[in-house]
C-alpha cells in the first residue's frame, strides 16, 4: 500500500474548487492508500496573517474535512509535528537558489513587490518537500499547477541521497486524477476559484446554505448564447465552460454528456439544475460541518490524535535524516 501525503492551507473555509480538486479525491484514496492529510498552518504564515483568524480557520477547515469524509486519524495540523520544520531546515540547506528562482508560484504570489515578502514565501517549496518526504510518501495528489513542486521535491531527494551517499528518500509521483476539475471563479472564468477573492459571489464554500448556493449560481457570470451541443462550442466561453465542468464533476459525468442533455437551452434552466445538484451533494457536508463546529473540544482531540499518528510515522524518518547529516541527539 503506497503512502499518500497531501495538505491544504487553513486560510478560510474550503470552497468548491478545493472540494472537487482535492478533498473528494482524498476521501476516495483512503480506501487503498496509507494516507496522511495535513492542515499546513506553517505555510499559512508565509503571507500576512491574523493569529486568531488562523486558529479559527484551522478548526473550521478541520470540521469541513471531517464532514466531507476524511477519516479522523489521518488528519492533523502541521505545526503540531516538529518533523516538518526540522526536515524543512535541512532541505533549505540542500536546495539550490537556482531551483527556487525557477518556481513560478513565488513569482505569481509576490508579484512586483517581491522584496517586501517574507523569506518563508521564497523557501516554502523546500518545506513542501519536507512535508512529503518526512513520511516517505510516494504519491502526492496535486493539481497540474503543482507539478513543479513535485519535481523540486525529487531534485532535493536525489541531491540529499547523493550528498549523503545513501538511498534514503524515495522518488515521489505526482498523482493527478484524470477527472480532477479546475474550478474557476463564478465571476471571472479566467481566474481560479479562490478563498482570497474579495467577492463572496465568486466562490461556493462548504458551509454555504442551500439558499446561498442557489443565489451564487443564479448570479454566476455567463453569456447570452445557449449551451452548445459540442465541446468546441465552449471555446472562448470561459464562464460557460466553467459551469459545465462543475456540473460534470459533481454528477460524475463527462462535459460532453452534460452538453448532450442541455444543448440548445439557455442558462436559466441549466443554472437551476446545477444549483439543485450542488445542494444535493454539498448540503449534507455543510450541515455536518456546522454540527462539528459546535464542539471545539472534539475537533482539538481529533487534531491531537492525528498528530500522534503523524509523529509516529515521521519521527523515525527525520531522526535518521538528522543522523545522516551529522547531527548529535
């Protein structure tokens, strides 16, 4: 059974893009993989943050993930397991500046003001590599935009093994589910759905009520043309393509099958059908999330138990890495 590691930032309630792109796949992977799922709160402070908000959002994300079907023993928060930070520092010293300079996500996040951003944002790909390799994970479910981080992880593993003269860290495979949806903003089909978008109408979050979901879908940006019968008809129509993709992912169908059912119709009937489908699938998650949020002690106990399991796996691996580099204990 291969070990899978994946993490999600607790910087707000997970949205539909997180659910379709990651969380739903995590739930499926639990059946035949040894899974480790992490709320990466160390990564959350690479950008400006509010300490109280981070605490609340970590608990909120925990509730959402449990409500979506993540097994409690597999979930923990990153800062509770010291192996991440310890191996991350070793990897800061193994990784090369040239490798980090090629990482596109830092350039995207820092923009023109890169000199004003934290050093943590620059080196966070090294910490991401440590997150994975601290567990000797061999598969990491990621979106296509994260493939570069897996390549860096393998570069670091290879250099560590070469420098220490061992075959210690394994090669890691980027696991990109073929049906993974890339969910875009409901207000702008050219941008990914994001927790940081200032418009609440741009995203559906996993605590939205049925009325919230229906309203956001009804207000979602579209165009005046009817839905086409073929996929080529969605070219140059990013908002239409996004809604069709969301429907297909939620219904476990192909976009072509969705178009065959709704071709020639306007967006009014299609949006109604999409809202009904989303409510059917997401309302139970929202309801269970709200129930779990009423019991903070339970959520904390889940995270503590998950951290104990994560420590039991990662501690022997990181202690051996520390011994290999020459650290005395």
